[in-house]
């Protein structure tokens, strides 16, 4: 019998649909970063960093804020960069507050269509 190891070092990303679910996820395991649809809420209790994105905001190719990347991908990039540059406490997961279908679609598109995002983050179920 052979044992197979599977290691996925990408940062887990949990998508929640409302503020109550976000609060429960952070209360269960504090120390996560939060990704939220713009305008962002104040930094919730139990969170160590926050980035937001506007799923409806089209950006010009290679704009200064996101370099032509999807808004959710750019926001996740900001969280990742803050983590590795020690600009926020270290986090081992991201909890996303996606209250609209557009926000959920934007996060899914970033995970599926942005190579850098897919290399750094993976979707998880609650």
C-alpha cells in the first residue's frame, strides 16, 4: 500500500454571503484577512487586514491601480503583498464578504482566470 501526500500551500479563501457569516467565521478562527466589496466595512473584530474591490468598476488596460487585472485579483494581491512585506500581522486565511452575486462572481473569476491569484489562493467551503 502506498501513501499519497497532497499538500496545497495556497492561502484558503472562504466566501461568506453576509456580515453575520463573516463575524462567525472570524470568531471561530480569528487572525484572518478580510476581502470585501467596496465600500469596505470597518476592520471587523478578529481580522488583521482588509482589502476591498468594486466588481462593477471597469478599469482601463494597465491602469495604475490594478495593472489591468480583475478588481478582486488586485485586492487579493494587495492583501498578499501586505502579508509578505510585514505591513500587517501574518494571516493564514482570507474570509471574503461577498453580499452580492456580482461580488461572488468577481471572486470566482479572479480565482479561475488570474494565474497569480490562483497560485496564491484557493477557495474553501465553510
